[in-house]
C-alpha cells in the first residue's frame, strides 16, 4: 500500500470535529471518469499534481455539497497508484448519507476509489489491490473481521441495509473485471 496523508482541514466535515468508533468500512467509487487524485485531494503536495480548477475537496463545501471521505485511491501525477488519507480514521465522515435505519457515517470509515472509463483492466487491478490492502490495514488497526456481517460493505450494500443513500457504487464497476464485494472481502482477509 502506498499511503500518504493530506487531511482536508478546510472541509466543513473536518471542522465539525465529530468522532466515531469504527465498526466497519464502506467502499465507494467516484462515479466520474477521472482517475487522478488531484481532482479530490489538494492542494498539491508535490506528488498529486496541480488541480487547475481548484475544485478539490479541501474547501468548506466542495461543489456546494457537504461531502468528505476518510481516503481516496487513484493516480498520482507520475501515474503511480496511491491512497491519500483525508480525515482521521476516527472522525465522522460525510460519505454515505442515511437510510431508514440510520447513517453509515456514524459507524463506518469511508473511502473513494477514483474511477476511470471503467474498462482499463490494469488500472482497475492496481486500485483494487490498493483498496484491499487499505482495508486489511484498517481491519488490523481497528480490530475488525473483514468477513463479519456488515464490516466491509459497498455503498449499494449500505443502502440495502437501510443505512446509506441509494447509490450503485462500487457494484457497477467491480463485475466488469470479474470482481464483487464478496471477492473483495475474501481478498482483504488473506
């Protein structure tokens, strides 16, 4: 895993300062054809590259929305793959919304995998591997069993459980490469 840290201190979520005791991890994918970390993480630390539009998430309300995740996985300026931690792991993120049974934000760490055009197998395999390594690390750090019910879930699974908004990620992408959340959890456990 290629883990870096750039905490989004200007994001309203960070400023709210609420904490959680992590009970699980929610896997997201961005839903946009832009695999570059600089789109979401900023300012440039010398590895990310400059975001010419300055529309990264290190601002009060990115795009006018209240959103923030604990990490992003995607491409650096040199095309390498990395994970950027963007919130402390025990800070309450704004990543999953809520459902009829509450909010995943109160219980789960959330991270985004930056999507590309969804067809590049080499990019997918690299970010998928990075994501399984991140989850293995987080499970070890927070004493979580990756195979236990509800510990590692995709956003769409959170919606089915009544704890997240209605999104398809990453269930629309993983199957294109022969993967699923079940194979993901099994690979985290290895």
